[in-house]
C-alpha cells in the first residue's frame, strides 16, 4: 500500500466547496487503484483564522507543512475582510516561497465537450511554466510621502538561478511534448529585467538544440492566445506574466474555473502545492455553484507529480466525459451545481476505472 | 484657413507603408472640409538612421518636434538591426516622455463589418487610458554579476502626480460616456506600487460620485476582456498593464492591425503624438500587405484631439463602410493590399463627405 500524507487547506470562499469535491475524486481514484491510500490532514488557515489569530497560519505553520508529502490548497482571500496582500502573502505566496515551489505549471487545453469563447478554435494544448518565487512579486520597495509628490518604488528582482531553473524546466517539458518553447518577454519596455530574462533564455536554450525557441513580447503573446492558441506548446514566463497568461488560458478554455495549477518543488526536498488558478470567488461562495473542475484537474496534476500519470489521465478523462455529456456549472453556461458536477464526474471515474 | 503643422515620422517597417496611407485620408478630410490645411514635415528617424548616425534622432530632435502642433508616427523597431530597447527608448518612449505625453488613449470597439475572433460577442466599446510616462517602464535598475548568482533589479516608479492624472482623465472621459471606470491592479501580488495605485484610484474616484468605479486584477481583467468585453467602458491602467490590455483589445476587435492610439500631452504645452498600437511588423514589411486601418483610425484620434470630432467620425464611418463592404487585408482574413484598402476607404470618405 502506497500511503501519501497530504496537508489540505481549503482556504476561503469556494475553496471550501471545491476542495471536498476534489478529495472525493482522489478517494475514488484510490478505490479504483487498490494499492493507494491518502491521509488527509486539514488545516483551517484562512481569512477567518486571521481575524481570530492575527496571522494566516501559526508560527510553526511552514514547519508543519514541510512534514507532509504534498499540500492541496483551495483558494485564499476575502478582500472584504482582510486586505489581499496580507492574506495572500501570509499564506499562498509564503508557502510557495518557503517550500521553494519555484515552478508553477499551468496547462491550458481545449477539453472535449467544452465550447471556447473563441470562434471555431483549432484544438489547443499548451503549458505555461511560470517562475513562481521572485520577479515582479517582491516585498522590496517603498514610498516617499509628501502629498502631491508622493512616489512609490517597486523592485522586481530576478536571479539567474530561478530564471534558468524555470527555463530548463520548460525545455525539458517541451522535449516530452512538441519541442517548442516561447518565452514571454517585454524587453522593449522593461529594460533591465527583461533583457536579462532574454539573455538567460538564449543561454539555457542553447543546450536544447532540438527545441524551437523564440521570445514574444507579453502584449503580443496575449493577443496570439486569442488569435491562434494552437500554435503554442510550452510558454515560459515570469511570475507576473505567467499569472496573466494563465487566467487568459482559463478564459479561452471556457472558464477560469477549470484551470489547474501545480506549484512544484522540483527538487522534492519540500512538499509541492496543488492549487487551481482561480481564486476564492466571494461573490458565488457558499451557494453550491462553484465549478469543481479546476480543483479536480489540479488533483490530476498531483497524481502526475507523485508518479501516477495513468490515474491522472483517468481523472481528466472523467472530467471530459462529464463535460461532453453536458454536465456544466453556470460559468460554463450550464445549470449544474457543484454537487451535480462532482457526482457526475465520480460516476464516470468509476465507469472508466473498471 | 486653419493650418496645422505636423511632424511626420514614418519610422520602420510597415510604418513607412501605413503612414502615407493615413496622410492621404487626412488630405481627403481637408479637401472635404475646405477650411483646413495640413503642413507635413517628414523626419527620417528610424533604425536605418541609427545605423548611419549612432542615434535614433539628432541631438536637437526633441526641440525640433516641440515646434510642431502634433506628431504623427508610424512604428519603430527593427530588432534584427537594432536592439529594441535602443530603438524604442531612443525614439518612441523618449518622445512620449520628453513631450510629456503622459496619457495614452486607446479605444477598442467592435467595428461594423468585422468578425471578432470571439464567438458571438455582444457589441463592445471601451477605452483604455494608459499611464504613459512612468511605472514599470523605468531606466532605474541594474545587475549584480557573478555567474550563477547574477541578480537583476528592475525598479518600477509610480508618482502620485502621474497616477492621479491618468485616473482623472479616465473619470472625465467616463463622464462623457457610460460612467464606469475599471482600474487594472495587481495589488495582491505586487505589494508596493499596486496598493498605492488602488489608494490613489479611491481618492481620485471620490470626486466623481456619479461614476461606478472598481478595481480588477490584471489577470482576471484579461480573462474578462475575452469573456465579456461589452461590460467595460473606461479602463485605467499602468504603463505595462495598459500595453497588455490594448494588444488584447486589438485581438478581440479582429486584429492588432486596426487598433489606434493617442499619446496625449493633455496640457497642450507640447505636441501630442498619434501612433497606432501595432509595431513595425518586419515580417510583412515592404510587401504592401499591411493593414492601414490602425494608422487611419489613429488619424481620427488626431482630428478629435485638435477639435474636429465631426471629421473624426467621418473617418471612422468610412473605415466601417469599407470593412462592411468586405475590403479586408490579410490579418482580417481578406486579400486586400494596403493600397486597395486605403483606396476604398478614400472613396468612401469622399462619398460620406458630400
Ligand atoms: C514598443 C513598445 C515599447 C510599446 C510599449 O510597450 O509601449 C508598444 O508595445 C506600444 O504599446 O506602444
Ligand atoms: C492571488 C494571487 C497572488 C495569485 C498570483 O498572482 O500568483 C493568483 O492570481 C494566482 O495566479 O495564483
């Protein structure tokens, strides 16, 4: 029996609805497999916790998490209660950094059964490899206050170590796929960090002569994702650009609610964290309307990462079967509830698993 | 006779093809109007000029430009010949800054006769007001070199003066439109500049109680532009975010090749610069295939700015008539050449002008 100890953080808003849904799918997968066991340990760290304790997690929170094999997270943030930069930097961003999850892998793919908001798109299937630990998301900076003349500096910090690591990951991934890597840049406007980014991309890429490598400015790249997403295979991007590209990836798939993500500690020294692209969606939270697919597809990424890709395929297959049968939540133009969507996916998982 | 002295910089690549096309439309407009005269003065400042002179424009280039009423620019950049950050910061960005064109106004609208790459979009019509002089585009920053440990810092610099100016412009514009202003932020990830941006937005917005004002994170905002662009009226954005949103705006209109832009010196102390969203497109340059509409629609923005909005409407009407008649360049899925497109628009301009 293979046992996995998973730290589960449902978080805020719809995180609390979609995480249980995805855990049921992971339990079903264990059932089907027979030799796989999940040990879930739940952590109630979220904005309510913050309001009670004045912090998003206890002092030894990170040390606690590091004892687990992996972390399964819903979503964090309740801007009405706690400013985003406190809740997110106190939990999500903090775990990404302190557990050295320096690569965020975010696939985008036109699923069977889904209608893209794009007119007749060709089938697309690309993966954004996002640098996840530095860049534009930086606590360095500050303000000079004097009314009219107030001035704020925000430092973006890029290291060769992390930049090259994300790029290597992208090229390795492309070697198993369609051998194409596009780097998201903006070196024509951002004149220190982005020319550096381009230079490292050239150097890393030189070790992969079989890959077609090119740089595209982020503005044009966003436009291309709308005009011809089928042209992309692997895209490597900075923290901010990766964030933007993957919400856009969600949109062209049909809904941000289905987009998955994996925050990887590629060295496997610390746990990785599996957390979908979407946020806590306070507007629809508590109504049972959230789309569970982003979280379930994210569970597939966890299965892939722990070395069970056949089970991962099973999950994605069941998601697609369910969509193709027309079981869709509101964000996808349907009327299914979260419960209806997950029940249907579960049934199809068992059917496929036989 | 109202005479306007215009500095014309065709620039590089397709700039040299679409600028003459747009000038023919402006001449036609003068013809139709009767009491309007253009004095064009051409400046050959581009990458070839750089290769000959070692700089993108002569030392007194800015002083020269400041003697004109307005500047009409095509596109700059030939990355194969001159690194982008040299050509663009030596000309485009430099003029924006030294002529204090601190607001970049970029409309996006579903034109009559055009098919959006979006499936059945509702008609949309929004304007991005982009802060044009600071923010993420900054020459402050630098590198610490030591191989593996190389580290690069890029400073983004936001002042209250420029931030508030862009926001005020956005609210004033919304007051003449549909009274809605969305601010593009990312204060959950970028924790110094963007919370500042949000704060100034709240303060400026307080003076406009009739406007519906809200902040949306740039990642979600990009997704919304694909999912429901009709919801937006005025969007105010930083230099980088405005850049990204407007290429995306071009894409959902049908082509970046049609998206217009105006770099405004709102104080009218120095000339403003009219320059489309698209770049020099070296791949199709010199073939007569470029779409002239971005440049012609940009000419409409110049007409609006100098106080001739009826003539601006005439130009946009002629563009739409031509598209509705199916005259489309390749980027729009047609087969018209630049010459065919502009001839058709000219004919329709005269027809409307009668
Ligand atoms: C060429 C580049 C510096 C420029 C910008 O990002 O400002 C362009 O993309 C634009 O949008 O005008
Ligand atoms: C909530 C926010 C800080 C986060 C990010 O930008 O990283 C989210 O948008 C994401 O994409 O995971």
